């Protein structure tokens, strides 16, 4: 994994603006990074995403 991003918009000149939701840790495993926007988090929660757990990312999944 290299990165999981949420595209949040563009700026003048066509640059894509994104949030990095997950990034690799030292071992290459996915590690929660920036939180998704509230609207996207609500959509993800319908499918089991836990925004609270994502925000408390200091090793909760290990």
C-alpha cells in the first residue's frame, strides 16, 4: 500500500486537493492518517467505518 486518499476538490490550474486517509507505517501496513470529511465519514459509517477508532489510531488494530 502506498496511500489511500479522499479527493476533496481542485484549485485553480487543475491541481487535485486530497486528504491522505491511510498511509503506510514503518512495516508497510496501512496506518490511519487524516480524518475523512464529515460527509464522507458518514457515507463510510454505513459500511462499517468507525471514525472514532480512526481518530485514535495509535495501534488499536494490532
